C-alpha cells in the first residue's frame, strides 16, 4: 500500500460548540472553511488508468480517534489505486459536518462519502449534492436511513444486530449486570448498539453517557459508577479508546468487572491478547473507508452500485477474542485493523 500523504488539520467553529477538528488529505483547499493550521500536504495519487477525479469523505469522527485513522487509511488506499484526489474532513457537531458537505459541493467534487450519525442534519446537504449531480454514498452509520436520505450505497455494520450478538455473548459468559457506555449522545449507531445489547442480554443493562472527546473524563465517569454499584460485572464500551479507559476504571475502582467493546485498534488488540479486554466487535473501518471511495470511483467510471443500490454492504460484526486475536494482530500492527 502506498505511504499515506501527510495530513493538513483544519478546524471549523460550530455554532455554540467547541471547534472540532477537520482532517484534510490533499493539496485541495476547501473554500468556505474558517481557517487552517498545520503544513500543506500532497494529494493521494495512484495508477488506475482513468482521468483524475476528486472525492471527499466527510465524517463525524473526533480528531485523534484511532477508529477514524483506520477509515482514513482505507480511503487513502482506494484513492491511490484509483488515481483519486481525496479529501478527508470531520466535525463531531452535526451542523458543522453538514457545512463541510456543503463546502465540498461548492468545490464541485466528483463524489462524496458521508457518515450519517445524525441523519436529519445530512438530509439537506445530500439533496444539494444530488441536485448538483454529485453522487453520495454513506458509511459507518445510518444503515436505517441511507436510502431515505438519498445515498446511493451504504457500507458498514448493522449496529442493532451487532448489539444483540453482544447481548447473547454476555449471556454465554454468564454476566449478570452490564454497564453500556455511550460516548456520544444522540449518535444513532451508538444508541442502537446499547439497545441491541439490552434487548437480548438476560441480565440487567444500564446506560452511562460520557464525553468521548475527553478520555480522562471517561475514565473518571466509569470509575465513579463502578464504585457506586459494585454489582456491575461487565462494562461494554462502544469504541476502542473508551475500552482502554474502562480497563483503567476497573483497576481504580477495585472492581471485579470485565470489559468488552465494539471496535478495534492496535492498542486494543494488545488488551485482548493480555486478557484485559474480553472481546471486541470488529466492523472493519479500514474496509468501510476503502469501499466508500472505491464505490464512487466505480460509479463515476462504470455506473456500478454495490447491492444494486437497494441493500447495504455489511462489513461486520465479527468477534475478536483471545483465542483468535493473533489472526488480526499483524494487520493491527500495520495500522489497518
């Protein structure tokens, strides 16, 4: 795989919100953004024998989140193969993310890949993109909304199915009281995960909302809850960074609770291997980024749509446990799982 180009980091001031980070992998300057910081970058390049096009991936992910680094790496790999100039931008605030999509429309990109964590905020921008003749695909979140929102395709995990599978697994592990930690309030994918766990888990399931942009605060919140209720014997987090924070919380609280999580990272794989984390649900974020960019290239060059444009392309869930983690460990070490 080609070495990813360096990143330019940009920030947008969301109305009434703390600025969220915007990552841009390209030398293309998006007009309308509120400013830049960091050094310039080179655009992704590749060897596909087609004319060069520009594709934007706009997510709701937080800066520095290992999960979104994997999505970006997959998108970069597809861009390099397809000779695509790629921009990667993010804002955790829904209105900020929507404005980023509008920025890409003004820049007349050839395709847009977008996450639908808060679908109602994306309805207008997606309609504007379609009116401008720009195809849009969805990834990672919004499996129940991508068609009604007007996206051509969807790449990701059915979070409700994944959550129910975790609930069943907790029953197999004979857990009795689960704390499901949601690190972003209002994110439909995260809410669906915990709802799925609660639906199938035979024991008690409590929800805990935390600020996923502050891992120290996450650790403190989980620690306080474990101290308050010693009957909690399982902590389920919805991201790898939150899981590592939960491991610290269990130790600080003197709790006997186990930790399980959704999503992988290099450090999380180590935690599974050591037994600090019981298992992880892998939705393959690298694959999501790759397929989203590659699908737009295929649509623009050959009119292809995955799933016939009516069915989602599922990238998960798969359980990674101590017994099978070695199979993905070397890919995690390379930064692609």
